[in-house]
C-alpha cells in the first residue's frame, strides 16, 4: 500500500492564480474558463477542495468537474467562482479550489518555464522539510492577540486581512494564511 502524498500548500495553485495564468495565454475570458474546466474534466490538472476547516477533498475529474461551471467576476478583480450547472442544484459549500502546480505548468507553460524547472515558492526553500521563510510563531501570536483583544472577526478573511496589514509586503500568500490560521480561527470562534 502506497503512502498518500503529503499536502504541501506551495505545490498547489488557487483557481484564481490558474485563471490569471491562462487568461494571459488565452485572450478571451470565457475561453480561458473553458480551458481550465476542460483540463480538469479530462484529468490533465488535478483538483482539490479545501474546506474552511482545513479538510482536503480530492475533486474527481468526471464526478465533480463535469457537474459544475466556472464564472468570473471582472468587477471584483477577476475572481473565479465554481458553481453548480443549474440553479435547482444545491449551492457549493464555501472553501478554496486548488490545482496541482505541476499539472498547470505542463498544461499552460510560460516561456522559459517547464514543470521540471519550476522553482518552489519563495517561502519554501526545499521540498525536504526546510523551514519556512516566515516566523509563524509570531504570526500565530499576533493573530491570537488580535482575536483576544478585539472581537473574533466574522470571517477568516478578516483575520487574514489583519495579518496581511500587520506584515505589509512581507506577508505570506492568502491561501497559505488561510491554511495555517484556519484552525486557530475556528478554535477562537467556538468560544
């Protein structure tokens, strides 16, 4: 029996980052959305749903991706939404949709980049367990202090906004903040 791959946030890209990459290569927004969904349905890019509580769920190519549609809202920064095909279907729960970075790089290469030479994200020095470039202890202390001194924010997004503001340009990516701060936020929300 093989051991499942360990989840490493830097190995995954948010659906919005994938869309930004594809729309630079495919000029029409609808064609870019179609290309992403088609690659997911065909299994050329591996999908994952990250629930607000941090649980990870594999998204099967045919079982999931063929039953949804992708929409982009250009008025709020080209944010991509995953929605059910028809309005009579139940809405999808909140969470983040991610795609495996290596598949995205293979499917939509950018000049001079290949899946083999794609560098890991800046915060991840190596895939062999190197320490993060961020002082997560300080980030957790600031987040806990903020929630202790103020009211617990109504959403994890508000907490992430505070940490991004506190760290300035040196803040981790949004997905990484959500992954790491999600359990802490849930714990404070439960009290």
